[in-house]
């Protein structure tokens, strides 16, 4: 059994994600999202969908980007 790198749970159905040459083991998508998903610069929620980006800042939606001074950004649909 492997151990989840996020929560420490030992589980027989873990999975490994490799990104930029670094691997991590997770027992759930929730733990993978907690460890890997970017955080919205404005509201601090985890960005699980497309989101938007400007000058290195990540946002969950265009509304949050507008609130931070990026009025030209639009949501991806």
C-alpha cells in the first residue's frame, strides 16, 4: 500500500501524478487538487477549471480578474 503525499492516508488505490519531472502520490482527486491546483489571486479558491491568467496572476474567473484590475479578461467557455 502507498501513502498519500497530501493527507498521509495509506490506501491500496493510490495514483501518481508527474509534473515537470516531479512525482507525487495521492489517494483522491481532492488531495491532488489541494496539492497541485493554483489558487485564485482574488478569492483564494482552488482553480479546478480553465481559469484566467494575467501577468503571472491566476484567477478562477473573469469577475475576480476584474476585481483585481484586469477588465479585459474574459471567461473561457
